[in-house]
C-alpha cells in the first residue's frame, strides 16, 4: 500500500476528520511533495468499492496523533486559502452533507427542501443547498439552533416538518429518529425524495400507503466520494460555504467530547494535537 507520513494539523473530534502537512513519502509515491497540505478523505462511494479499513479513525488510529500514516489514494490537496480547520471538517461533515444534498436528493436552484436535524451535518446541508440556490427550511425540536440555521441560509425554521409551507421537493433527515423519517414521507410532495442520513434510531415504521400512492423515493446516504470532497474544498476556497467550527485546546478534548454527548455543540469542534 502506498502511503506517506504527515503532521495532523487539525483533527475532528470524531478522530476521522483530519488534515495536515506531508512530512514524508512512502515507497513509490512520487505525485506529492513533502510540505504539501492535504486532507484525509473517507471515500464511501462508489458504494460497491467502499473500504473503511483504509479510513483514518475507522480502519486505523491516528486522528489524535501529532503524526500519522495514511494511504496515498485517500489524500486530497487543500486549495490555497482554505485553513486546516475548515479542510478537516470538510472531509466528513461537509462532504457527507454535500453528497446527500447533491447526489442523493438531487437539489438544484429550483428546489425547495427541508433539512431535519440541525446539528453539524444538518447545518452543513443547509449551507450547501443554499449555495446551490435552493429554498431551504430547517427543522429541529431544539429551537435554540434556529438563528444559526438562518445564518447558514435557511429561509425559515420549524419544530415539525409538517409545518413547512408549500410543496417540498426533498426532505433530508439528518436525525434518523424513525418518526422523523415517517414524517418526512408524509411531508414531501408527490414524486419527491426522502434522504435518510442520521442513525438516531435503529429502525423506522414507514407509512407504505403514502410511500406508494405519492410515489416517494426513499434513499439512504452514507458518506461521500473523493469527488464530493474536492467539490466541497472548492466551495470553501471560493468562500461560498463557511463551516461553523469552534477550536478547542487538545488538553480539553475529553471535556469537548462530553459537550458533544450532552448536545451542547453547534457545528463542529476541531483541535490540534
């Protein structure tokens, strides 16, 4: 396996969102240079070829280390002007949201969509869809996140997807609580799409009569492709998407993880080992 060693300049607190500077090259690697800034992709597509044993923080450790080794084929160059903090969260949080919005929901300039679950991924989806020119509504039982969602591009926010006005072309369920997916099927327009990203509950009871009579497309969405990550990094470089992040000292990672578990974080946390 071709790989190189690099410094992890910023690592997402899930251990899987990593960006850094190349410090050394493995045998046979010649298309990259020491000193290059890179992000570590977590390619899930094409889904038939997904191999998470090659993913940092999934197949092997390294996200919290000062140095780590990663395969050459999952490293993506960071454009000039994109800081490590932004590139790190792009690898999973923003890229996963981008894939769900673009590849699975098929969102475009004329689309009206609802995003259920305004956490780190959901807020990224709002920002991406807004950049594409879509009309975006945010949905969350936590009304405290509504102002943040509006700042990311949401036209308006509601506690229930059934309150969203007009016809909804696609609903992206980043909560995945079972009931949220069922509500999404009920709320989306005939012929619309429901894309499930969140894994909040192990199963959902779907109203099949609505699924059939409304001809709803129900899709799952996992991760992103390297091409998705490259597209996200381009959006970041152009300033079209600005991630919501908070940098925390590495010595305070344990406390930061507790904040995440308690639901006290909006956006993403990043740290430098």
